[in-house]
C-alpha cells in the first residue's frame, strides 16, 4: 500500500483544530452534516443503531439524530479528546472501523475518507460492519476542491524557485468513488457531487480557515523546507490576479462527493437480466427502430 498521507501529522492537526475551536471555520462540516441528514430524512426506513465515523465534532451525529430516523447513534473518533463532556466514544484510527461484523444499520462518514491511505479497505470494513440492508452515507471532498489554491501555489513556487512540491492533496473523482462502492460490494451505489464556492478577502484568510479545519498539507511526500513570507505574498498576488471577483474578493472551490450504498440483502431491487424485458424500447418511446447492416 502506498503511503500518501502522514497519519501522525493529520492527527496532530485535527487535534490542534479542535483545541482552537473556531466555529466560523466549521462551515464545510455543517454543510455536509445538513446534506447527509436531509438525504437520510427521505429514506423510508428507521435505523436502530447508527454510527458516525470520524465526524470531528459530532455535528453530523446531532443532525442525524434530529431526523428521527435513528434509535441510537454511536461515535467513532481518533481520540477521546473529540468526545463531548460525559460522552463515551469508540477510538480508532482514520483507517479503521472498530465495529463487529453486521452490527450497525447505518454508518455515516463526513469529510474524513479523503485522508485515508487505504480507502478501498475502509469501504470494505464499513460494508462488513453493516447488517444486511444497512445503509452507508458519506461526504468526501473530491476533485476540483481547492483547485485555485493548487494552481496558485504551483505557479508561485515555480516562479520563485524553479521547481515545485505538492502543496494540496490529491482528491478523488466522483467516478472513482462510485467504483469503490461497487468494488467493496455495496448494492444500489449512488455518487454525486455538489460544488460550493466560498469567497475570501485574501489568500491569507483562506489559509487561516484551512488551518482551523485541520486541512493543511499532510502529504507524506511534502517538502520539509519552510516557506517564506515573500512566497505567500507572491502567491496572494497571483491568486488575486487569477481568481478575484470585481470587488477584489477571491474564490475558493470545494467539491463534495455524496455517496450512498446498501449492504446486500435479498429484498433489494435487482437489475433485470439481459433480454428479459417484456416491451421493446422503441415501442415504449413510440419511435421506429431501424435495422442495422454492414453497409450503414
């Protein structure tokens, strides 16, 4: 398995963000929590045991509880420090799902699966932990996220040093995430993307938010050489030149992939076998079907 992310550094930065506790920087988590709860609310099912998997502050767990769709919800986090006062949580790394096989009806993961070195393995663990006909919901930052910042940092570093090192993590494409759901054995997999544009006064305001989210560079192959203030000043200038609105504020893109998948169960809808249709498509559409031959 390739080590892309430094898990020790990720944990340290998540804890630092928790200690700083900037509520304004949690807007992305709140968006994801609300969207996941709204998607759950329209599911015609009730779930006896739900699990929030690495949800940082527990915000998603609270939103899920408010839907009235769950009887009880357990939280899994990387450290007991993420628990509220008098709250008991399970502790496991970002790449572990510490649940017994077929023990949960619903597992929800907000904004953490993009930081795992073995995302396919985590998906498989989630599927095994679900009871038959159990539901998996997740929000995962996807390709397009921070695309402006990636371009600006590469341009500034190339201009000032003649080379560049990765400064923004790679984000998966929605098609790749959908394929992972199928590979892990989920039934009825669905993956779609919502894109949010956030405006900032400058690059420095954006970087402050990313630090408060615990989202600064955790790449194992990152450069260890500290960046100078002159570098960030130049990067801010390039950002303003390329991605500023007429009022001078800059744009930052966050693309969130929302996924759902069910643990297989015999009651679920099955695709029809090829050739089993009872009506021709051309008849249903009231169109004329043209014969195919080698000369056409």
